[in-house]
C-alpha cells in the first residue's frame, strides 16, 4: 500500500468517476485504475463497481475508504507537526482563496514572518464566493475565506458540496455601504435599504450566477437593476465612488480595503435606526477529512485572535 494509492481512491470516491478524478488530479485514467486494482489485489476486496455513469463504492469499499481517510489524516498530521525538524528540502504550503478583505494581507504577513526559516510556498487567490469554493473543492487551494449572507436566495453551498467541506464561522455583522463626496448621504451616519434602491449601485465580487439572478428575481434584494455596475476590484469601485453619486454594498471585513479618505462607510439600518435584518457571516472552509498543516494552523490562529475568538482555537485541534 502506498499513500498515493489511497489519495487516488479517495478522490475517485469523492468524484464518483475515474474520468473526473483523472481531470482533477491531472493523472491518467489507467494510472488511477491500476492504483485501485493494486489495492484490491493486496487486500483481497472489491472496492469499486462500474455503473452507467461512473463508479460506486462497494460495501467493503466504503469501509476501506473510512480507514484510508484515517491513515491519510494521521500521515498528514505527522508531516504537519514534525516538518520543522526536517531538512532544508522539506516544503509545506499555505494556499488560500479569499474574497477581498482588509485583514488577509496582514495575517498572511504575520504567518510569513513566523516561518522565515522554513520552506513554505504561499499562494493567495482573490476571487468571488463561488470561485473560492470551487478552488477549495478542486484542491487548488486548501483554505477558503468568504462571506455567507442571510439574503442569499439559496444556500451558498449545495448539499453535496457542503458534505465535502468543513465550514467554520469566525465573525458576524450587518451590512454596510461605501459612498463618495457626491453621494446625497455623504454627511449621514447611516442609510436604509429603501434609500439605497434609488441610487446607482456598484456590486463587488458578484459571481456569474448571482448576476444572472438579478435580472429574473430581485425581490427583497434591494438592488436597483436599472443602474448597476459590476466590478471585481476595490480599485475600480473607488474610482466610481469618487467621481459619481453611486454606492457599493460591502461587508464589515471589506471596509478597510477602501483607503481613500474621501470615501465614507455607513451601516445599513431600518427606519428606527436599528441594524437592518441583514446578517453576514465571515466563514472559512476546508475539505472535509483533511487536517490542518502547520502554516494553515498558524494563519487560522492569527485569524481567530484578530477577531478576539481565542477561546475557539481549541476547536481547531
């Protein structure tokens, strides 16, 4: 038995298809098939049966995968916890996909300084929510940071996807808007959703499916569908906020990304001045069954401390 064979089997089981597993692993189908056959021969069990569409685990295969996942978790834990004692050739990684947040660079920098004497590869990809989830599920990154919103028309993650992920909430907050000097609300301390509906709106980091949905069902979304500009960078939003009376909906954790002092950030409230019913959650995600490596644990430790949630760090163990 080789660890790589177990990894191949778990990916096939996850995808339900040798073809899909081959595409995600960038490994040929014959190589995957041979790995499974070698495991079946070594342990004297049939692990997979072919179906019309893909493959399916046998009863023995399901038990085998359960134990295989434990073996890989233990092996990864050994690597994570003792990698610091290995030679210069040992390399770990910290691959993160994130929406645009104001704290990420700072936490990544702290993790970098913490490991200047170790060989670690870093990768930070800033993307919309769907892309963040996709990158984690396809193993292109290992951690994802994104916002889950109470106004989402459907679950952010399909049930099949949610079962493949560990999802942790780090912080919660209401909604905000950013405005520039030409906004009619510039000297206000807050704004209501009803007021925002009359304005040109900039939408930041909107995934393609959400953009399409705006044209078919905008009930209770508070979006002025007649005057929308979609952007995928804070820089573009800043330019339009400074030059027009537009506004942009943002989360609490994006406020600090807008650096120009002329841009103001206001909370969204109801008619009484209380926070509106909108609730945003800052969450991090990781593939289910995979332990945290050293760099990931360090980054998440900084993340929880940043939000004053040190007592929850024990849950990461």
